[in-house]
C-alpha cells in the first residue's frame, strides 16, 4: 500500500510539473505572440525562407518570422520573450540578407526578425565636416551607396559584395580591399542604436554606452540587434583604374602587397588572389573585370602553374586623369610582377564596387548561385603566411576550380581592439578566403565532401603548425572551440553576454551560448 502511495505522489508531482511547464509554454506559444502590440506583423506559416542561407547547408525552421515596421516592434517582441524568462525556449535571430554560411541568422523554433522589413529611420545624411549617414540596420549596403552618391559621398570601407545588410556585416567586421587604409567597416561607425537581449533600446557610441558600442561591433549578434547605424562617409570618386598583375613567386607577391599597404595614398584598394593549375585565368566569377587589352590578356598562358594575382584600384575624377596615370605608372614601376602581365581597365566607381553582383546574376541564370558554399575564411599573421602558402598552395590544394581564393594583407592598427572582433596578434595579418561552391550531386573534386575535406586539412595544418590563425565569419560547434577562438578575450565576451543578453536569447545560430531552460 505504501508503495502505491509513493508512486501516486511521484506521479502527482510529475503531472504538476508538466502542467506548470505547459502553462509557461502556453505563454510562449504562437497564441501569446499573436497578442503582441506591434505595428508590423508576425508570420507563423511562411517561415521556410528564414530557414535558408547562402551557405545552403543548414536549415532550421523557426516558430515565426517578425516583419518589424518600427524599432519598438523589435523591442516589444524581445521584451516579451525576456519576461517569459528561462521557462521559454524561444530565441531570436536577426536576419539581415541571410548571407551567412552555416545557419548563423537562423533560430530553431525561435523568432527570426526580417531586418530588411525595418525601413525606419529613412536614410538621413549629414554633409558637413566629417559627413555621415544614419541608416537602418536592415538596409543593404548597395542602397546606401546609391543614396550617398546623390550627395557626392560614399562609405569608406566596403565588402566585396554589397547585397548584404549593415547589421549583418557590422556583426562580423566587413573586410575588403579598402581595409588596409580605412580599417574594416566596424572601424567606420560613429554611433549605433541597439535593442538588447532584455528588450531595451539604447543609443551607443565611443562616448555613450561605449561598452555596448564596442561589444556589438564584431559581436556576432550576441549582445543586441543593430537597428540604426551612423556610418562615416567620404567624397566619392567618379571612376576607378582597376589593375591586375601576376606573380609566379609568392615571396615577391607578398612583399609587394605589404609594401603597398604601408602607404595610404599609393592605391585605394588592394587585394589579391591565387590560381592553381587553371586555364581561363581571367574568368573569375567574383569580378566583372574586363581588361582593356583583351588580346594581350588572352595571350597570357599560365600553363597550369600556381600564380598570384595582385589586384589594385586607384580612385579618380575625370579632371585628374593625367596625374593619376603618372602616379599609377610610377607605383607599378616599383613592383616585381611578371612584366607581360599588366591588365588594366577603367570603370565607374559603382561598377567597381558592385562587381560581384554582375557575377551573381550570371550564376543565378545558370542555377549556380543557390548551391552549397563551404567557405573558409582565415586571418593569418604575417610571419606565418609563407609557411601557410607553401603547404596550402603547394601541397593541399592541387587546383582552384571550385571558386576564388582571395589573399591580401591588412594593418592591425586600423582595427579597434575594444570591439568584439577576433584578429591575430601581429601588426599585419592576411585575409585568406577560400570561396568554394560545391556541385550538389557530384562525387568528384567539386563535391561538398571533397571541399570540406580540403578545408579540414587546411585547418588541421594551421593547428599543428601553430600558426596563430583566427577564423573570420567563424563557425564552431562547441563552447570549448569558441573559448579557444576568443583566447584571452573569452572572459570579456562572456561578461558582455551576461550584461546585455543574460538569458542568451539572441543569435542562437552562432552556437556560442545555449539558452538556459
Ligand atoms: P545575415 O547572414 O543575415 O546575419 C549574419 C549574423 O549577423 C547573424 O548571426 C545574424 O543574427 C546577425 N545579424 C544580422 N543582422 C543583424 C542586426 N541588425 N543586428 C545584430 N545582428 C544582426 N564579408 C566581408 O567581410 N567581406 C567581404 O568581402 C564579403 N563578401 C561576401 C560575398 C558574398 C557573396 C557573401 C555571401 C558574403 C560575403 N561576406 C563578406 C560575408 C558577409 O559579410 C557576412 O556573411 C554577413 O553576415 C552577411 O550579411 P547579412 O546581412 O546577409 O547577414
């Protein structure tokens, strides 16, 4: 009899727990969200697009998608989830343009915020000394470019591709060929408006709520949702001189790149890429580069060798053409490239900045854009780049047909070490980006499996050779790996999380913190 009583009381306790839990869960189920007082709307059925991204490898269905009309829609939603406390499993991911690689903007059974729906504030320009634009965190950089040009202005620091949102790139860093001079995009922001993981709306800058400001920049979406940013601008040039020269020797290539980034006025953009065992050298999908002298360009034969292409750009206005030509000729005369490989073209500033979009249109028309993208982006200290190049370009990779491999150095002095971005220790470090596309049904060297295996070998080499490499757009699955990624900065990162998003509601797709339930 005692036994029966014991089991009955256990059963009672169990059912009570379930009932309490159900009550709480009920308050976090769609019906409680449906009653939220917001100007925009939540959708519960059309959520499939929010489970996709550019990486095309991971899909997590959310519970709902919020299409905010105002900042308060975002704050109200997050505050509601914050108030449910740790009894609700709901998380929130801001989704910019969904160009993450491994689900970073997704939220399994959570709420995805469609940031592009946030049209306020309208872009506002200040055109005096130190000009800037105030812009919604969900705005695309391409739109910022077009609007800024109406005032003869433009942002200083870019990404290679502009169909990405302000909030999405500022959550990482935003690196391109201008970063050696201006720093990444996170070094070119004056002010942010942020909704924290508690649903508070806060303005922040170097002077106001500065800890929040630097936390959010490069913060992988962990501390708040960027709803507005004040981006620094400069006078926009009309045109650019776009130059490519080739090297067969990596040491000479790297020496020239490093010499060029030491000067702020030799060129305005400096990048480079590697080709291994390739013909059709100029058919690089990432650029619409169209050499002025196609005969000369097509006559160049690489014979399947490994080549390093230095890519340079000089901005200019048409009334400065003569002077710019002289300057460029002078700069080029000091470089050690293969002299018969000077490819030069002139395009408008917009054509240059929006170059990858031209390739996107071509690839989309052939169904080659929405394929898996097992990209690997690494930041490598200058002192280790030789060792890296010898092993990776000389041994691990036998050809580069799966997509471009970018390689260029940047100056650490242009990065602010108060931000959350993680970079190597040395004064100069290289971005090396393996931008592979996989062919879905293939079992060959263009298959996802083959490319992932190559990526793994590259990472293993970096680890065993102790190169001090950091991943850019990092992806890890365990907290131990994240701890190693942040190194001595991990404690600060955790402290910031507990201040601004203590329940770990935000950006669950990064898999750094798990919401406690
Ligand atoms: P999403 O993928 O939507 O989001 C990225 C992360 O930021 C997620 O964790 C998300 O939750 C969070 N997030 C999004 N919006 C906000 C917000 N408003 N507030 C807070 N958190 C937010 N990067 C470079 O640095 N340089 C390049 O040259 C470059 N070129 C690229 C070219 C292509 C073709 C692609 C696909 C990507 C490229 N990237 C480059 C990477 C790109 O910067 C990142 O993937 C970026 O996150 C994409 O922006 P998004 O708007 O699509 O963000």
